[in-house]
């Protein structure tokens, strides 16, 4: 994994741990699921099609 990917994964793990300790469980799950869903819905239809079409490895290009 690249250094950037390790930093993102580490930040996400720390964020989930802190989120679970600061918020009730249901609120933490709502944030964890809701933020990516809102980000996906904020994309243009053409961007959504491209995101569905390409694999995860190709997203960084």
C-alpha cells in the first residue's frame, strides 16, 4: 500500500474509534454510512456512471 493509503486507512480507523466513544452507537453508524452516501448522491450522473464502471484501482488515475 502507498503511504497515502496507509494514512487514510489509519485516519479512518482512529475516526471510527473516536466516533464510537463520543457518540452513541446508532449515531456513529449513521455517520459512517451517511457520509459516503451523501458524497455519492452529490456526484453528477456522469460521475456516478464512471464510478460504477471503473474498479477501485483505477480511481486514483
